[in-house]
């Protein structure tokens, strides 16, 4: 496995508002399809760029024989024969996240099979498996053939015999910005399970690594600030709780330092911008709110749809925010400072809600949710994939 890879410094170029509409209209939409025909089996649930922007992961698809895979695409090569399959989950992966410090390490979870998996993408191997439900699928790894048994995995890959693990169906996984810890939350869960990113050992929270967040609301999303000092947790009540976080131990203070009632209905997604200046929240009330992280004050509310917000992503410079909505509403690109929609990307289907993610260094936006598979808005053809352009 490769050693830690530092995150490259973002380009100093930032697209001005007055040229943004023309620029985004000039970009091309490229499809990364597993088959030549549109199919519900090709619908991507989650997309995520690695820290270098050299690979993009897409989860939720199945092979023609019904095997659930996480597919790793090279943005230079949209032909499926150049992609990599990670096999091991017996049900669709609900969430995926790249290690911010290692270009080839990925974590995923599936509520359907009750497991969290740590992957070495370069070797196509499962490094660790955390089984969080009594009926979790047996420990099987990725490998080239996709049918490894627990005994054929790397030493210690399966977390066997672990005691006092929380019983939940894992629905969300997320690395802390320094790559030390993984946050896990599940369906109808009232807490956040925090584990070591390399060993899956529980953090120093409660009796089993769980931070108890609420007695009457479900945890819907969570993230850690860029400084790794604050854990933010969104709830089904529309509230957001902020906890002091120690990244050396993974410990969060049991009592929040601040609670704000941000929306009238449940928080669906949240993200800090790369500069740490803003926190964006999406909600079931169809609104996106943007908060100043120093004052914890809402500086802007955006929303012109009747449908819930399901996914948000800041551009590398924090100047633009991409937003996806339920149903067949277009993906929107919003200028953060003005709150204006500068570009919309039409969708072909309301079958699935698109997940989206900006490239870490370029104005290239990846999203899923349509039966034609993964799509990337960018100038990949002109500048040669992830290696150039803006």
C-alpha cells in the first residue's frame, strides 16, 4: 500500500461570477457507462473523487449477473474495461468515502449487508471489515475474482470476535479530514460510531465508541471541520449539534458546545467548504442554508424547488455550491457569495436521487442518479482528464 499522499494545494484561480455562466455552459457532459443501454442496474447511488482527483468511485451498480460492485473510474478513460471493480458487499453500498491522505484507500458501508469495509483500491483488496448487525454478511473480500473467503484476506481483515459493537445498519461513512478516524451512522440511529481509520478499533467515546447524540431524533449526517476540532451532526428534527473533537483520541465531548435549530425539517446533508469559512446544510424543507463558521450565523438561504435537497458539494475554492434535489429537478450550480444559480444540468429520470461531488482541484462536477450511469461535467477532452485544465 502506498504511503500517505499529501493533498495538493488548490489552484489559485477562482472563477468570477460575471464569467461563470458562460464558462459552465462551455463544459461538456461525459457519460461513464457500464453497458451500452440505460438500465436501473446502472444507477449510481454515490460518487466520490479521491484527494488527487485522479480516480472517481461510484457505488450502487450491479453486474449483469447481479453482483453488487463499487466501480472505480479513471476520468481519462470512460470505457468500462479500464475501470476497477471492488466486490465484497452482498447488497448495494449506501455510502463511500476516500481517505483524504491516501489516494488509494476507500471506505464503504451497506445497510443491506450490515458491514463497513476498508479497501486498498490499487490492490483491489478488502483490508478491514466491520460487521455491525447480527445478520451481517460473512467476511468476504474484494480481490481480483471478487469471491475471496475470510481466510484469503489480508491478516486481520475481518473484525472477528469483537465485542460490544453497536447494532446498527450502517448508512453513512465519512473520514475525518486528517484521515485518522471514520464516522459511521445508521438507519434510525441516535448516535455516531467513531472508529480508527486503519484498525476499525473504537474511539474513546462511551462504552463502545459511540457518541450518543439525541434521545428523540435520528442522526442523518455528520462531518468534522477542516481543523479536526469540531464534529457537526445533523438531525431529523432540523437541528445541528456541534461537539468539541479531539483528533488524537477520536473523543468528542458528550455534551454539545452549541445546538442550532437550522431548518424546520430534517437535515439531509452537510459540508464545510475547503477554506473552513462556510458550512452548507441541505434539508427536507427544500432549502439550502449557508452558515458563517465563525459567527454560526446564517448568511444565505437558497431554494426555488418544492422537493427535498439530497446532496450538496462545494467547489475546490468554496466559490460555488452544487445542489441535487429529489425527483427529476436539474442539478444546480450556485454562486455562494450572491446565492444565484449560474448553471443547471438537466436530468433524464426521477428514479433515483443524484449524488454529486466536485473535483478537488478543478471545476468538474461528477454526479449519478440517472439510468445512463456516472456523468462528469467538465473539459476532460480538451485537457486530458484529471491532469490539466480548470
